[in-house]
């Protein structure tokens, strides 16, 4: 028999740290000013129409802009992007200061795209729902840029990790 422990917020956090997640920078553009943050809470939703969800803490600096513009990019990071993942999760540098013009370009919709990302999904926010301290953004993917030959960056147990095939 397995002994179960009643859930506490600390036990929940410890459990979620053991759920490996792909690392993304979700970004937006408001009147020519780019904003973004590092996230692992992004997942596919439907194939038809192509849709995903992104869960964002409402205290995050980019949250209000994402909610207002209704347009975001999801930039899937490679294992070479740990510096960017750390930069976009830091509270020391905010907003447009995080974007280096040599690494980013603007897609036709205006959202920022990381030049060497594994994938960049250009999304329109079609619905927003509040759950606790977070907003869940339901997004329809309008355009995509792919560079699948690179290796993804993963976050597991409070560390950035690289993926290794088991075969």
C-alpha cells in the first residue's frame, strides 16, 4: 500500500518541479515596445484550429501587455539559450531591455521572434480565463517558423537540462 500525503502548497510545488517542461520565451509588442517572459506553462490544445494555451502569473511584468494586445509569440528555446531563459526570468532587467536586436526580429504581425529558436509560434489570444493568480491564454496559432534540427531546452527540478534520446 502507498502512503499518501495530504496536499500542501509546498508539496504541490515540489511535485510540479518534477514535471519536466520545455522552456519558451513568450513575447508581445505594444506600440513598438517589446515585452516577454520565460515560461514552461505552454502546451498544445487543438489541431483544428491549431491552438495552444499559455498560463501566465498576473504579477508578471508582461502579463498586462499580453492581455491588452491579444497577440503573442511563443519562442521555443534550444539548449544554447540558457542565458536568455535566465534573462527573461530575472526581475533585474525588465521589458524592452531584455531584447537584443541581433537575436530578435519582428514578424509580420509585429510580435518578436527569436532568430534561432527551435520554433516560433505567432499567436492570437482568442480567450483569457483567470484561475487563481494566473491567466490562461487560449491562443490560435496563425504562423510558425521552424528550425527543428536543434536540441530543446528543458526545465526539471529547478535546473535547465538538455534532452538525450533513450534509443
